[in-house]
């Protein structure tokens, strides 16, 4: 299967105070070099709607930046859909089996091989949603809501840590995971986390959502938060 048919990257974005600067999303795009994305992989820069004049100028800068990247395409909603609606709009353009969903202010900071993770998922369909953690893999936050956290799933290439927490932060899954489950349970205008958090209560519900962290227990963070909404032009 070609990389175009296997994987699509969706980088979600919305208006933030740093616009018209593209530094935050540019850093995230360039962090894909760390994870062995095939060079012809389609990358959609999926943007929510805004009429802010700095957003318009930002798009001009972004279009100029991606001229040298034929695999990168900007798509924009025609009305405000929040993160859920933004992803729903992007999914209409996706033809690949897998999607890597990334937020524009969550760049990767550690090397790994995304193709090897896909191999591991193909090998074991218990793993449905692989999250790349912005903290070490410890029982904390929404990963600690019950005792499902911590089971180690050792596969051919990597080890994964089971979690009851569902997060919209950077993650890899089948496109059908979104079309068949997530988009049916979540409405535009809301955070998916608000709807899905707390649904994974036991072994049976975990089998449905299949949430795992990339890496073994205590594996160091894989992404960092550059916090687009709290940044401004003076500190980038």
C-alpha cells in the first residue's frame, strides 16, 4: 500500500494571538521530520473559521511557506466548527486508511517511526487510538480516572501503555475510528474530550475505544505544548 493510501496527517488550527506569524504551525510541520513520515504523505492543514484580519494575513504567509511542499494543502471551514467540526470537515478530504491527528501547537520533540506504529496496530487490533504524550507515561490527570491504566502491550516494534483516558491531543488511528465512532458521538462546537472522557470504565468499554499511550510506563514525553492561545507576537 502506498503512503498516500496508508496515512494522512491532519494538523488542526484556529486563530491565535500570534497570527499573522506562522511560527507555531511551521514548527509543528517541521517536527514531522522526527517521526519518519514518508515524504509524499498528504498533510492537511485544517483550519477553523475566523474573520480576523490577522488570520487573513496569516493565510497569505502560510500559502507562501507551503509552496515548496506539494504534499501540503490548506483547508478551511466556512463557519465556526470548533475542533470537532474542524476535523469533521478535514475527514471529507481523507482517502487513506490511517490518520495522524495533530494540533498546531503540539510539535513532536522525540524521534520514532510512525510506520512501525502502524505495523503494530495492524498486528493487534486491540490498539485503536495511540496517543503521543506531552508528559511522561505516568498515572496522572485523565489517565488516572480508574485502574485500567498501566497494562503493557508489547508489540513487534514498540511497547504501548493502556489508558482509560481519551484525548484529542496528537494521536494515530484508523480513519474509520473517527467516521464510525468519534464523529457519531461528538457534535460540532464542543471538545471531543468533554464528550468521551469517562466513557472508558472497564475492559469492555476499553475494547471499543482502544486507547493506548505510545511507549512503556515512564516513557518520556513525545510532544510539547507551545500554547498558541496564550502566546503573543512578543514571545515567539
